[in-house]
């Protein structure tokens, strides 16, 4: 039998280069095939809000949200392409929120999907520098704060330096959702943020930061749009202690009209636990308090596109509490419920209606 092993060894030596080259080619092919990854999420949402009190003109602070108008769904798909070790391209589409009260034909052009992500992300300088260009999600506060005024689609460019202890971010672009996108020729902003990261052990992941936005609108001083802020600044602190997280967030907005007050907003949130999509039966519970001055609405509508869960009437001229629970009932599937309570107007006595929100979220 020794001659068989000798022949096998001889063949292995003779064709080793070819086999190695074949392995390299197969590996390269696998890398090329596998460098585009599809991800996404689907959400089925229920929102109920009772009609708000009537103001001095006899108009309710908010209309009731109920029946078919309470139900909506949204689906998003993302293609993530790893071009090389430093460059990533992302393209995403969204169905937007489709309500059950929409009685138009399913084939109506208003039901078209749209591009909500289309960007190139380039890392350089030892992976400490990151350049992001295109359409991306911009959250005021860089995802660490409450995202009070805006947290959605944005066309622009952003440069960030970051390490384990510190991050500095600067960017410029245009808001692409809600009245901030349709106001005259759109609202643009230059922004900057400084973040500090601290904590170890049970406090790991804690952060503090400050951020600034300078706003411009086509038309200059003669603009007729509803957005009336020159600039704004904010600060946040997010502290972890074991399973607890405490968030405090403050923002101030400076009006273009000096005769008007500059509105401020305070938000505090306390969270216990962490609901993780990858971990079935994980959960969290939270309670929050929001105090927002009058000045964040035009004709009764909130002027931004908040990253949070509240309807616009619970974000302007209001003091309000909220509570919620997130529960991962299966891998990549989560149930979330939110409720406002003890909400009252800061100026006047026309209180907004309370909001109940419940939603199923699936990621893939």
C-alpha cells in the first residue's frame, strides 16, 4: 500500500501550485460575490391620539388620530457594498409610511418607493478619519441625544475624526423630510459636534457632547417659509451604570426675528435593560420627561422630522411625560409600546391629546 501513498504525495507535489492558484481564485470569487449585503426592516405601527383642547380661536391643538388613520406600515431595504478595505457604498429604498386610511389605488404614483440612502463612506488616516458623502440619515446630536428636531434623510457631506475617547464631526447639507425640506427651496445647515466617551466596566459606553447648527434658507431675509431659526446649539449627557442609562439633553434655537423669544427644549430619559434584536427575550423599559417651549410649530404643525416617537403636538409648547417597553419576542423581531401622560400646554390652557403607540419591528 505504500506505493499508493507515494503516488498521492507525488501528485500533490506536482499540482500544488495549480491547487493553490485555484483556491486563491475561488476565494477571490467568493469575496466578489459576497461584498454586497442586503439588509432591511419592516414595521407595522398603531398610533392613537385623542383630540387636543381648543385654543382661543376654537381650533383643537391637534386633530384626533384614530380608526384607519391609526394604522400604517413601512418597509426599507439596504444594499451595502464593501468596495475595498476603506470604502463602502450604501443604497437604500423605503416605502415610506403607508396608512390604512389612504384610499388611493395601490398603483398610484404617490405610493412609489423612494431613495432614502445613497452614499459613499471612506475611512482613512488609520481608520480614525471618516468621510461620508451623499444621502444619509442625519440625527441632530449624532445619535447620542434625543433627536428632538430632526433625525431622518439628509443630503450632504460629513467629515469625522474619532477614537476610543473622542469624536469631532463637521458637515453641511440639506434636510430632505417634512416642512424643513419643502420650506421655500429647502433648509440647509452646517453643523459641528464634539463628543467625549468615558467609563469602563459597568459605566462603559457613557458619553457627553455639544453640537451646533447654522441654518440657511433660499431667499435670505426675504424668505417666506415657516422655518425661522438662524442657528441652534445643544448638549447631552448619556451615562451608563450597569443595566441603567440616564440621558439628559438640552437645545436652544435662536430666532431670525429678534422680537420673538428663542425657544428651548429639555429632555430627560431613564432606561433599564437593553432590548437587542439578536437576543430573544431581551427587553428594556424607560420613562422620559420633555419640556419644549412654544416656537417649534407653524400653523399647528411641527416644523422638523423628529428622531423620536412623539406626534408634533407633543413636541411644541408642552410639558409631557412618556413611558415605554421594548421586547424582543423572537430573533430579529421586536414589539415596542409607548405612551404619553400628564401632558399640558406651557403657554395657555389648550392641552394636547395623549398619544398611544404600539408597533412590531422586524429586521433582516
